[in-house]
């Protein structure tokens, strides 16, 4: 992390609002970003807060929190008691606040509840109620995804939040496929607002928090430049809106937190390693992983890490695995870490039995195991249909693991094919088993060229995908909207 204080205005106070923040609560890339970007902004001289819902998670029980606010507000006719807790020691590198509301914001997991709309309305209303009641007026409020999508509308058009009218809002779209749709009969749950402005909430005759976020925010970003343009073509019904609001948008590729993801000092690895000893270091990690899952460390290792979801192309994995492992002439092990679609999970269980000794599968998510796989694998496959930015390919490259990716979104922005000058990854055009299988065969050819393989591994580990550059761009945006 470099010192960017000369680029920042130390007096800037920026509040990030999100449903996730690593290591408190993480489901996907959103949690990684909100756990890292604010740390870099704080180090650059901004007073950076992160506000998320309270979750019944180990981080909360293992750290010290102080109650900094208690209050009451109504959600429709329901009386809600809100409590705001601050992590005492700023152990994450920024100020962390949790909003707790009994029966809504006191749960084990961020998502998956039948009353999710009420859950996130309460989070947003509770936040605005707290800062308005206590007179907190930040320089910028930064909203992440649809879970915080109503914030700009309520700030600018809500009856009780006039003190926030002039505060600029920045929004980041991490995944435009999820929009938080609500029927209009749930409008009664919102705090009172100027009903003449109801159209700002509406898209296709429902309340659409993501649409409201894009309409009302001062400026919005996407998590890669490529994804900014893809949203105008594929955004689950919001393509026209993203095209209309193009003038206030910026694409900024995500970074990675090199304090967490660095093979030379990663305490989760059996054998940390450096660029100079990348091949023996990776082999030691591969041997440990293969021993645990009954695989052969002498063979190349291909990995998949991620959700079993259609947008990730996970439904293609069973056929890809059959294509490769069903070829008796192929020497390859595969390691799968993920969960989600029950059909994919069932297929993985079947294939793990069929190809015992060649395929390792762990259903679920384990942070430590993901680090071990990045360090052990020779290749990582991402056959994504939609990938706004993608962090897995960035993690893999940091660990000297060659990414095999479909050319879409942030994958296209961050991975250059080995057949291009200066290239370091393997890309393919279509999210099909045939294209992905062909790319894996290319990887196996590369693996047999030991000298080229080692050169590429070292090249990958030298690439800079840290948050420093991206954080500097966000600081420029904050300065722009507050000028």
C-alpha cells in the first residue's frame, strides 16, 4: 500500500454503505472490495467509514464494539429499535459501524431471507435516521449495489433527511443482474418522501432500487471499464437506463488487497513462496493439497473457485470435466471449490466418485482452502457468462496461477492471451463447454513447456493489481463531486 496523501484532501469524510465487508461478512466480490478499498482510502488521508448490517458472525464476537447510538423509527406501522455499534480499535484500517435492528438486522447471513426487502429498507432507513439525528454530514456517501440503492433518493427527496440534500452520492455497481425489485405495495415501508418523485423509484412498474440508485446518485462507477459498456447491452432490463446515464459513469477495475493476498507472507499456506522460487514453492503447496484430496501432484492441476451459478458458467463445468477427464490420453487433476445450484452440486458429487483420484470437490466456501488452491493450482478456469470485474483471476495471477477465462467484462480487461505480445493468460470467446475445453487443451500444451511456464508464472506475480491505482481514481471522483 503506497502513500497517496498528496493526492487526497485529508478533511474528506466518506461513508461506504454495503451489505458485505470482508472479513466481517463476505459472500462474494462485494465483500472483498468493501473490505479493501476503504483501507487504502484511509491510508491515503481520507476519513473513511464503512457501515454494514450487524450479523451474528465470529468477527463480531471476537472484537470489541461500543454502542454509539440508540434510536427508534417506524417502518410502516412497525416500530423498530436501531442500535449502532462501532468496532473500537479500527482493526480493519478504517472505522467500522454495524447497524443492529432486532428481527431484521441481527441475522447469521446477509441474504436468503423471505423478507429481504424489509431487511434492506430497515438498513438504509436506520442509517439515515442515525446520521440525521446525530448531525453527521459526510462529504460523500458511497453506496454499493442495490442493497443501498434507495439512499440517494431518500436523501434528496425524503421528508426527514433535508440536512443531507447537498451531500453528493457515489454509487458502485458490482453486479447489475441483481436489482432488489419490490412491488409498489411495499412503498408504505419507506420513510415519507415527495410522492411527486415516485418515478425515480420505478422501472417497469415495480420499485427497482438499483434503477433508483443510478437515476439519483451524483456519479456511478462500475467495477471494470469493460463492464461499463456491457451494462448497456446486458443488464437484466436496465440496459436503456445505463445508456441514458452514461455521462455520469466511470469504469474502474477493482484491485486486490495485497496485505491479504500475497504468497510470500500468506499465513494460510503450508509453504509461502516468492517469485524467485515460484515453481518449487507452488509444487510444495500442490503436494499438500493433492495429499488431502487424493490427487496426483505430478500432474498439472486445474482449479475452479466460485459460486455454482449460471452467470459464472458453473453449469458448464460437468461437461467440461467429462470432456477432459474422459479423455484417457489426458494427464490432469481438477480441484473444485464452490456451492450454489443444487444440480451442479449433485453433478460434482457424481463426478468426484466417477473420477476418484483425478477430481477433488469441496462443496461450500472456506477462505483458507481458497488460498491453498490458488497457491497449488497451475491453472484457474473462469467460464463466466457475466463477470463485472472478477477477483479470482487477479488472486490467481498474484499466486503464479495462469487464468483460463472467457473474454467478458473485467476478465477481458485484466487477462491478455499468451498468443498476444506480452500476454500471460489463456482466453476463449464463448461460454460453451467446447470453447472452454479447447482452452484447457491449450493450457496442457503450455504446461509441457516448462521454461515458458516458469517465465509466465514469474510474469504474473510481477503484475500490479493492487488497490493503489484504483483508490487514487476513487479519490479523484470524490474531489470531482465535492468541487
